């Protein structure tokens, strides 16, 4: 991949970096050779990125040409609003306080040059800021409010903003950035497309175990997609990829949702897409959605401060209480005595204005139907943990115990289970979902729709083996190619 540094005037960058071409904005925008070059990464160091300026058009046309512009238009928009910049930087709150706690001035400006800074001891903070706002040259302003530092402003610099005293440092920072040693990606250089898989290596209960992650990588590479496993710290690098596949437990008030939105704004194919995360991670929304479309589910109430006393009479005892954003059996409790219901409900309402209460439907196992692109791809049964009413039992010491599981070919599973799951998932979209259902006799009940279903080697792939991973990666590839064929893709 060719690396281009685009500047307003060649005099703005009197530095030479091996393997990097420096080109003026006018040349990049007007010469046909740059239009035909389909494998370029464009670092936009123009003096201004204002709307309809030459710098704006460099990033705009780089995206249209299939290049990877840095900063992208999404980043340019984020940097234009200090309010948005402060909101996006909330993930760095602790690191900002830790990094700046020894400074005694009232305000402070930090230059971030290719992810590094000449300020001693602040390289880690500089890299995290670059990861959130991927622009080659940044100036970040901080102000002290009482005992805390706050990010006040952030803007992209042009090459002309650098003074001569910074030239040696920025030359070394840029050279390190572009060097093979600096690049963390393990992607094949000849891959047609690049896929980022977001994961959390510290999560004790991730959506996919290590063997499954390796199989996703192999399946993608077999389809000529380069793969890199990324973490939340790589948020600013999303523009480098063609697609984002999230294999981390999702939530709306969380970096997974923000990264999904950012990737979508950058034009990437995204699974889980932010709309699916928004809908699936809130059980209040799902309860209303299923009821409206007459999808069978256990008797359910949306509970608020005004109807606490109606829960037990309406749903019976035991009753299940669910926080809207609960996942993996956490935030879901069963109340066995009617006299305990009001206190347990009020306790839950201190954490959310609305919660879900549901009649208790005891079964030995739950069905899970995996669906992508509006078609089923696996069917599993998850048995309840020993001496427990849920699939996962969480003990007082923090230990977790899971029930056993088995998997069926889709055609061997009960047709009513599969059809009900499809009806429910189709209300959300065409992403990757896991629909949980209970079966009591000939009655099927949808419990919830998950946007980030578990796919573990040895469990969900027990029937289809490698075909399951190739199927999912094939959907991502097809969507990338469709996006590339679309006008402006």
C-alpha cells in the first residue's frame, strides 16, 4: 500500500521519510494517476480541513477513491465540535487525571505528533488521544477545574503549524509510525480487504473463545481478507479497515457502541451495527417490540415507580425481574415470595427508570437460534446450570457455573422454534443475532434477541465446524463488495 503525505504546499514538509511520498493537495486532487491508484493510504496534513477547503476535499476524494484518508471526514466532523470531542474523550477520563495530576498550571496544551508527544511521560496519553481522533498532527487543550483536568479543545494541525524545533521529533515519530516495526497489524499485504475484529482479551466470558477467534481469522483469510484483532484502544484506527466484526460484549453506554457508530460513519461494514446494539441490549425495547408484533413471549410488564404493587398479582410468583441492559444472566433475578417483590423492584428501579418483569417459565433448557442475513445458521440447546434456574449460575464468591449445551443442524431442530426465532430477529434487522426461546409442550416463547451471540469452538460450531465461520465471514465479504460497487463506495 502506497503512503501519501498530502500538504497544502510542499514547503510545509521539508522532511524526507523513506517509502513515503509527499504530494501537494492540488496534485493529489487533479492528477489522474492518484485517482487510478487503488492501494493508497492518505495522511492529510493540509493547513485547513474546513468545509470545501482543499484539505476537506483531500479526505473527501480519498474516501471516494477507495483510499484510507487520515483524518477521515468523520474525524474531521468530530474535531469540529469541542462538545463532541469532549464526549468521545470520556473513555480517557482516568488516564487524563493520572497523566496530568502532577502539573500545577491552570491550563495545558499537548501536541500529539503521529501518536507521540515530546512532553515527557505523556506518550501513553498521546497514543490514546490519537486512537480516538486519528489525525496525524493534533493539538489538545486541557484546563484544570478544581482538582480535575478537563479536555477543553482538540484540533488537527497542518504541516505548516510545526516549528523548526519540532522537526527532528516529528521526523522520528513519523518514521517510527511508518516503519514495518511500528505496524501492529498481522494482515497479509496482498489481501483484497481488511477486517478488524474487536475483542477484549481480559474478558472472562467473551462471546467467542480463543479457538473460535482463530477459526474466524482463518475463515476470513481464506476469503482473501486480512484480519487484525483490535481492542478499544484502536478506536481511532477504524478508517484503516473495510469492516468491523465485534466479538466483545456490547452495551449502549460503552465503547463497543461508540466504535460501531464510528465505524459505520467511516463507511465500514459493521456487525454488530449500532442500531442492532441499541435495540437488542435494552430489554424494555424488546418487550414492547415483541408485544406489538404479537411474537409469543412470557407474560411481561414494563415496571415503573407507579405500578410496583401490580407486579405480583399480574404475573404470579415466582417472578423474574430484568434490568434493561442485563446480559449473560447478570442483572436478571428471580423473586420467590410475593412479599419480597416490592422491595426488589424498587431496588432495581434505583438503577433504571424502567425495568422488565416477566412470568417465570421453568424449563430444563433454552433454545438458541443463530441467525445472520435473515437466515438461520445454527441451533443450540443450553441446559440450566446444576441446581439453578438459569444457564449461568453466579456464586457468592464470584465464580460462575454453566450448564451443558448441544447443537443441532438447522433442519433437525423443531421447525416452530426456528420460524419463531426468524420472525423475532427480522424485527431487528439483517445482522448476526442469537434468539433465545423456551418450549413448553407445543408452545414456543421468545425470551430475548441478542445482537452479540456466543459462538464458541466446540459448542455452536459442533455441527457445521468450519462452515459456520466461513458462512459469517462470507456475509461480511459480500457486504464489503456490495458497498464497493455502490455509488460512492
